[in-house]
């Protein structure tokens, strides 16, 4: 939820995370009262919270500007309470969703954080290094369309000198890679559907597929940019990925344990009973 007045012109100068990290926000000063609005104290920690919400767009706002914006927020909040906005059913439901999200995230972090130690990360990396088998990777671009005719038309345009990346941006129905000029990055053969992988790994760098490649997603025109042998990334580079893997495994196990203990009833949109959910892997 955007904080009120976050886009106020006086703040366009830049409100910032740097402000929140300034000496004024030392831990022992966070409870310092910096304003009193209609009898309610505004503490230094409120300014720090606001600066964090603003993120990197907030670079060097003067303290006085930040203070006035937080005072403005407090005034509007008080008036909204007087107008019973907090009793509005939609707002109460939204607050409940926010509470649920924040409490759930905090709980998961509390459970995950102790397990992501340097020892655990190093052990997982060493295991991966022992099991690692170098394999060929291809970096390719593709343009995905619905029909063979459309694919052949694009191949003709490429043969006449059209730019592959530009055609991917304008014609590919794979909007994700299309925005990147069709670039799929490096991938191993098993990462792609068989028809696509077989064609891509049979091509040479710089080559464009001469005929459309059909898969379950449609018709692909492929351009191979590069080939290489995959290598294991250095430990420091791999740490964020390893931490994510450990975290996801812990969260998945936690949820599965909770599901096993829970009594759950399911209903269809019309309120009639629904059968058992499929087993999760």
C-alpha cells in the first residue's frame, strides 16, 4: 500500500533509504518524540519506517520534509478514523489480508533463518560439487507463434535481413522472452521440451532454424547464440541460490506437516462438498 503523499512534489527531490540509515536513526533514539499531533506523539521510528517504505527512490530528503510528510499522514489517518473508515467492511478485509500475510511471512522467516547457516550452505555446496557432471549448455533466442504459416513468414523476413530480436519483441507470443529479444539465456537440454531442445542442440552458434519447430506451445523459430560446457559457480556466487533452496525445502516440509495434522473440509463455489485435494509432491 503506497503511503499517503509519497509522490508529493516536495519529495520528488528524493526520499530515501539512506535517510533511514542516517545517524539520526540510531537504535537508542528510535523512541525520540519528534512531533505531537493533536495529542499523539510521533516518534523518530515512524520517519524511519516511512523512509524504508519509500525505498531507493528516496535518496536525500531533508529531515524537515520527511517530518512534515509523516505529520500529514497522521492528520489524514486521524480524520479517517473519525469518519469510521476503519469500520468499512472492505478496509477491514484488506487489513485482515495484510495481517495474515505479514504474520505468515514473519513465522516462515523465524523457522527458516536458523537453518541457513554457513555450515549448512557449505555442506550443500560440497555435495553439489561432488555430484556435478559438466554438460553442454546452449544460449538461444526464439520467436513463438501459433501457426506454421506465421512461423514461415517470419523465417522469410529473417532471410531478407530482418533483426531477430526486433521480430521477437513485436511478434513472439512468449511475452517474457519477447521483451528480451527472444533471449532464453543458457540452458541444458533437459530444461526444454524435447522438440525444442533437439533442434537447438543440433544447431551451430549463429544459426537460425530453417523450418519452424513445433512443440506443445506452438511453432518456434530458433536462433542459437552460443554453446558452452556448464561449470559449477563459485561458492560465494552460489550461496543465494543454495539459501533459497534450503528455505523452500524447510517451508514445504513445514506446510506438509501442518496439513497432515489439520482437519480440512473443502467446498465448491456453490457451497456443496468437494472431494479430497490431490496429493502434493
